[in-house]
C-alpha cells in the first residue's frame, strides 16, 4: 500500500497536475481575498477575519478535488492496468485507500500555503493578534474534513468510468449535492422535523459547526461515515473487475 501511495503522489508531482491544483487554489483565493475589490476582500472588509477564505474554499474545491481524483481509477481502466494491479499481493481496500490518501495529501498540501494568510491577518489586526484563533483553526479542520469527503466522492466517481471527463462531472454533481443539495431539500415547506434530519445529511451543516471552533463528535462521525461509505462503494465496484 505504501509503495502504491508513493507512486500516486510521485505521479501527481511529476506531471502538471500537482502544481496546477496548488497554483489554481492559491491564485483564486489570493485574488478574491487581497486584490479584487468586494465583500470577499479582507483589506476592504475592515475585519481581521478569514471567513471569506472558508466561504470560497468549499466552492473552489468543488471543482479542484474532482480534477485531482478523476484520473485515479479512470486512467487505470482505460490503459487496462487495473486488472494487472488487482493481481498484485495487495487487497482491494488497500488499493482504494492508497489512491484516496494520495488525492487527500495533495489537497492538504494546497492548504498549507494559506497559513500565510493567517499570519497576515494576525499582523494586520488592530491590535495585532486580534483574530479568532479557535474559530480559524476550527475552520481549517472543517475544510480538511470537507475536502476528505470530496476526495472520497471523487475516487468513487473515478471508479465508475474509464473516461476522466465523465468521472469529473459525476464527482462535481455528487459533491455539489452533498454540500448544498440536502440544505435545499430541507427548505421545502411542510417537511418540519424531517427537514432538519435531511439538512443534517449535508456537508455544510457540519462544516459550519466545526468552523465555530467547537469540535463535536457528531460532526466527526458524520465526515468519517461519509468517507467510509464512498470508499466502501468504490471497493465493491473495483472488486467486480476481478
């Protein structure tokens, strides 16, 4: 499993994929937070807060994470190497886990440079250090878990087709539904208590909860369950190729 994980990570950074994903994420967030005038601009907002970053990032990752994961199994199926990989002395779950972790590590790396934003807001605060540290770190944790779910959905989508574009589209649609779809359904009049239950199935409720700086076990269980669910579905699909 470790060898496969290293191979996938090396593949990301030996091609343009790794650098492109990190660059697009940083350039997009940097422009909205520091350059483009508007509500998202920290300098124009007048508050020492990174809330605009944590509002933008889930929408940017909605496209970037599927772009990272779309090739993980689709390429293997198209090249005919998936069957060869399945003959190796490694379990299907280890194969799925290695590819999933590779994609998640790349997303995590794209987050690291944004720590410079934290330092900048910390210094720009009046007085210096006037920033909600607990809320900021909670938001980072929530964003990481959100990306973890996106990556699991992306790996699952990649296993469905040997066409990367098809895998990308499926992943974007599923990620959007889990991030915003359940909330929209919950707003339908007449659902009452059922609306709250449906809303709790979506990512945003739990993402916002952790972003307040309070780590609730229910949120952790939710994110962990969704990740395991999609990885389990991926395992079932890959096993059918045996």
